[in-house]
C-alpha cells in the first residue's frame, strides 16, 4: 500500500486531496501547521502530523514521524494580491518562504529516500497564474513561476533514478480558505493611484466564469501522482484547463 504525504491539509485543496487519497485506499500523512484530528476520517491509514514548511526542524520532525513515503504533495501555499509597488519586501519574502523555498526544502528532504529506493513522485501545486497573466498578483505569480521552472529542470536530473516530479496548476477556487487566509497580508496594498485599475480588476474577480473545485484539484493530484506517461503539467479545474488549451 502506498503512502502520500500532503502539505497544507487544514483546508481547501490539501484537505480534499488527503480525503481523496485515503478514499482510494492509500496511507495518508496529512500535515498541517496546527494539527486537527476532527477534519479527516479516523483511520489506521491516516495520520495527522504537524508541519510548517518554512521551518527546517519542523520538516525533519514531520518526515521522521511519517516514515517512508511514496508521494510528496507540496500543496501548502499563501497568497498576496495588491499593487507590487506597495507590497513590502517582507511580504514578498514571506510568500516565497512558503510557496517557493518551502516546496524546495520539502523536495530536498525526501529525495534521498526516493533516490535510494529508485521510486517516488513529487507533485508541486502551483497555480493557473502561471498559465495566463493575472493582474495585481506579481509577487504571488513569481513565487509559483519559480516552482514551474524548478520542477521542469529537476525532472531531468531525477529521471535516471526513476523519481518523477509533476506540476498541478489549479484555477481559481473561491470555496477554499485562500483569500481569507491572505486577508491580513493584503491590507493596504492598493494605493490611491492604483484604485481605479484595482476596482476594475476586483469587479472581474467577483464575477468569475468557470472556477476550480477542491475535488478537481484532488483528482488531478491523484492523476499526476499515478501518471506513467511522462506528462509534466496537469492543469486542474475548468478555468485552468481552458487557459492551458488557449496557450
Ligand atoms: N484557491 C485558489 O484560488 C488557488 C488557485 C490556484 C492555486 N492555489 C494554490 O493551491 C494551494 C492550496 O490553496 P487553497 O486554495 O486550498 O488555500 P487554503 O485553504 O488557504 O489552504 C492552504 C493551506 O496551506 C497551509 N499553509 C500555509 N502556510 C503554511 C506553512 N508555512 N507550512 C505549512 N502549511 C502552510 C495552510 O495552513 P494553515 O491553516 O496553517 O494556514 C492551509 O492548510 C496553494 O499552494 C495555493 O497557492 C489556490
């Protein structure tokens, strides 16, 4: 029976992905910064483990607690929307610490066991902002675009060890806690000079066409984790799929 370790399972795409992998009969190590036992089914195949991907000690402790794993899903992420000019560099760094360096650190920490066993898959969850430009999201897009480049290059050097690296690119998911979790980070990031532009952008955000559901992402992560075709990028959700097809 295979084991997946998933980051950011307290809500949204990560929580649903943990439920989905468990429902498919896998062992799941559902990690979250503040562990909660009440979110997921009680099962011998499911453990909840503390993990903050920005802290090396937390990464080491979580992997020790998890034991051998077959798939790492780097899902944890934070957002920031606002005019880049007004976005403090401390905020830019905070976003990169989780979305970019956290993913790299987690990947580096599991590679020795994957390489030694000559098997294993890393699935990195980025975003459809890497498929088409999104306004007022420069720092967030940069953090996710870095992981797109990272993953594509890494896939080559791991091929010889039969270790796979995949990208899942979800579209806009209004039902996750993403916007709420980023609320404080986004305060005051629209200076007066940008207000007319931002108003038009936010009016567009408020009326999305197609969107992405938690189930779309969970199923796509599952496909990526089990892929044997060599596909690197897996857009997830109707909006992301439409963007990927229009490129
Ligand atoms: N929703 C969207 O529109 C959308 C679109 C495209 C891509 N994505 C990406 O999809 C992924 C999941 O987002 P979501 O929409 O499901 O948002 P979410 O509901 O806010 O979930 C994000 C998860 O990441 C966790 N997290 C944040 N910082 C962390 C850290 N330092 N260490 C470990 N976990 C951390 C959060 O845990 P806490 O509870 O501890 O904060 C939460 O469990 C993210 O990578 C996001 O960038 C989202």
